[in-house]
């Protein structure tokens, strides 16, 4: 099986610019880049697919560049429905530094920041050197721009595709970068870069996009209880990260196994074929593999052990998410909000009234319940929502 055939089997191909891409991907030795803007100070589950894809290409002999958008992050890639709120330069710089360190640790490849070659370009140079190559009719037909024409789009966000095209052209000239990869929503930006390279140099460059990673109901992976699943362990602990994948829908096992792990076809097919209670074994394998990829083997083992302690009554709970309460004698609803089980006390009361909350294996029905010293007499004070979400409370 060629690399391209494997990528196709894994469901990782949404679009390619032309058939030449297939041959180049199969041969190896291609320099490519993937970019991310510093809109936050951590990568999240939504970034995983494209970065794992980059790792697959690297393992096949290609050369990855990871671009942190210190410049494009100051502008903002147009959202389909509304204008982005501009970040301050200080926020962008802080986020870019965090993403740089995180991506370097996770993927250990050459990193670049488009602020380095963009910030000294004056407006006249920008318009004459780059803007002259972009036809407005062409630009407004890009999907992200077209979706905003009725509601309105600022010139700032309208110009985003020129900046990203500038990046591709710069890396093409300075790094011999011939391929840009990204999610399917980046197709318009990628092809804009390819057109700029062709018009300025007469040479060919290429693009490759992946489909969005979605659940069986069409929603994106990446949130639980309204909270994003981050790759930063300080925002989402390795245990919480493990549990997220441990609790995916049965119908998502095949998709997740194909797209987010390096497991061979035979093993993915075997896991996806498991039925009834045995499907939980498949989810354990996937949770371990993905946690190992992001947090390392040691943290994956700890998360697995903590999960086994809770679900199977063996192992240690020391790696379970622990929350040191600011006030040990607070109301249960306040403790739930502090843990992140819910976002408000009113939501917490609803969960309690629905019988979804237990404390030390005792179901709580009193929405006015207040924690006392008695609740902390056990070795571990376990707050539980439903069957899958646990927190160890500390005084």
C-alpha cells in the first residue's frame, strides 16, 4: 500500500490541487508546511488531525515546517458568521510564544513565525508587491468570504488570504516549500498561495486538505461539558484528556482509530468490530494511544491506571484530577463549578435534582447540600457526575 493509499483508507483526504500531489507524496523528500494562528495560548483537539497528518508525512520521509501565525493572528482568519475580535499585540505575542513551545515539544520539527517576514512590509510595498496579483472577483468567491458578504466583512479580514498566500510564497522561495496542508476550511487560503507563487515565479506549488474530524452526528470533536479539550496539561490534565477519548461514542471508534492513531489497518478494523461491552476495550486502546502521542507514554500509563481504579476497582486514584477547594465547607454547587463539572450554580442544581451527582458513592438529592468535615474523612473524597466524570476533592 502506498502512502497516499493509506491516507485515503484512513479518510484523511478531502481535496488535492492536482494528481501530481499523489506522486510527490508517495516519493518522499517534499518540504511542506502547516500553520496555526495564536488565537489562544494552547493547541486543542481540533488541531490534532492536521498535526498528526504532518507527523505521518514526516515519518514517510517528508520535511515539515510548522508556522505560528504571529502576523496572521493579528488579523484573524474570517469566521463563517461574524467578525473576529482583534487581539492586542501583547496577547498575540504571548499566545504565539506558548504555541511555539507547545508545538516544538509535541512535534519537534522546524518552526517559523510569519511575523518575522511580515512586520517590516509597508502598505505601499504590500499593495504593489502582493495586492496587485489578487483579483477582487476571485477573492470574494472564496468560501469563507462568500459566506460573509450578506452580513458584512471588514477589509482587515478580507485581506487575510493575501497574508497567508504571502507566507506560502515566502516559504517557497526561502525553504523550497512546495506543499501546504490544512483542514478543509483552509482550501481557499491554500489555493490563493499557489496562485501567487505561479504568477510571481511561473512555478508550481501544491495543496492538500483533510476533512474535519467529526462525530457520527456531524458535530466536531473537542469539547465536553462545554469545555474545550486542550493539549496543554495545565488546561486539560492527561487524565481528563484520556477520559475524553475513553468516552467517545461507539460509532466513532473506527474514525478515531483511523485518523488519530498510527495503529495498522488490521488492528483498527478489529477494534471497530468489537460489540457490546467489548467495545470499551477498543476505547481504552484509542485513549491510551492518543494520550501517549500528546502527553507521552508515562502520562498515558498513569491516566490508564487512574481510569482502571475508578471503573474496575483496581489500580491507584492518585492520578485522578484533584481540586483543592478554596473553601472546603462550601456548597456542593460551588464545588461543582470550581471543579469544572458545570459552568454555573444553576446548572449544578439541575444536575443534582436530576440525580446525576454522587459524593463518595452516595447520590446527592439536596440542591442546598453543604460540604462538611465528614465528607473528607475518607481517604479520597470523590465527586462524581454520571458514570464517567470524577474529581477528587481536597481540603
